[in-house]
């Protein structure tokens, strides 16, 4: 898995979150660091940008 914000590979036991894109329901994956810092992410399917 890869973080949708920083594009870093996420280790199997690392904390992260998965949720559907608000615009198209594609899967968004964020590492704990990007989630805590509220870094923007871009949906790989539709290009939606969110905090």
C-alpha cells in the first residue's frame, strides 16, 4: 500500500486509514503522519483533492 498524500510505502503493521473518496468512492489510503499533519491527498481515480 502507498499513502495517497506522500506516496510512501506503508508497512503492514503501521497505523494508517482507508476511506472512500468523497467524489467517486475510490479508495484513499493515508499514513498516520500525513493524517495527523492534515496533508492534502489526491484521489488516484478522479483527481479530487482533500485535506
